């Protein structure tokens, strides 16, 4: 087991699978006590159990991050059990593809609620606890698609652009309390959900455009999140780090 996050209490949303699972697992390996939050309670419990079996400390939480009452209840349970929150990773998100003219108002609203409003709800619950201790790390997961503009994902790209704007502005305010707020923009990451939403040929084409000709893995994103949630990044806030194998340069 590592020591970089020893003694830290971390909450990772959307942590049952994919990038969130990779982050939760690495944080636990590095000594953090991790709360695995997901809308799918059974899968969250499975992920927490797997972390425990590997020697880490983990607990499962069930919540729809777009619902204020459920987010508040999950945070209360966490604070009640562990007494504080040191790290919040806002990773939960959805990414269904849909042509703009076929996107319904409900689909637009759902995308913004899950991908962007959830940051507001989770940070609103976590920040007062961090501010009281004048310490905390918040990492928001956006997407490299914001820098590209991608067809059939207008509602998604809009939400992920909002994540970057949210990060920058909140960092200005949270800095007064000694709290860091940063962002990661992953590229095409090999996850369970990818097989549902992405065409293999399109993924191969992306890899060909990358400077590093290999798939980006959840662990790659997790390692950057680890950096942003540790003392190694103590002079950084309001920043966006791109992790896409050198696909997009900005």
C-alpha cells in the first residue's frame, strides 16, 4: 500500500465502474479511506468490497448526484461515520450521443443535471466542511471534447465546458478557505461504458491521432487525480489538466 493519501477521507462519485472506479482503487492503495458513491448501489457495494479485499478502506454510498436530497443524505452519512471530508472527486456523468435537432428538452436537462448540476450539489455539501478545517482538494472530471467540439454530443460538450468554468470560478472563492479546485479532461478512455457509446473504428482513429499510440486507461486518469489530491499539487488551483495520450494540444 502507498502513503501519499494516508489518513485522508475521500469521496468519489460515479465510482462503481470506469474512471471513477480507477480513482477509488488507486486512492485506497495510496492510503485513503474511500467512499464509493454511485447511483447503482449494488455495483458500488461490489467495488467497495473489492477494494477492501485488496487491503484498502472503502465504503459504498448510493445516490443520484442530480438530486439534492440524496447528495445531502450521502454526505451526512459520510461525515457521520468519518467525521470529515478531505477529498471530493466529481466524476459521475453520462454521455449518450444524440444529434442536436433530435435532442429533447428533457434529454438536455438530464445531461446538465447529471454532468454539471451535480458538481454544485456535491461541492455545496462538501465545501463547508473543508472550509471549516481550511483544507481540502476538489477534482472535477470534464472532457477533452470541450476543446474539440464533437457532433452528436452538443448537450454533453456544453455540460463539460460548464465543468471547466465551474472549476475556475469556484477555485477563486475556495482559495480563501485553503481549498484547491482543479479539473481533468480525459480523452478516449477504455472503460466498460465505451463499448456501449463508441464505435471501435472511431476509437482506433482517435488512437492514431494521439501522440502516444496506446489506449488511455482509467489508471492514467487516476494517477493525475492522485497528483491533484495530494500535497504534490499544493500550489495549483483552478487548473485543467488534459490526459488524452497527446491527442489535443492547447
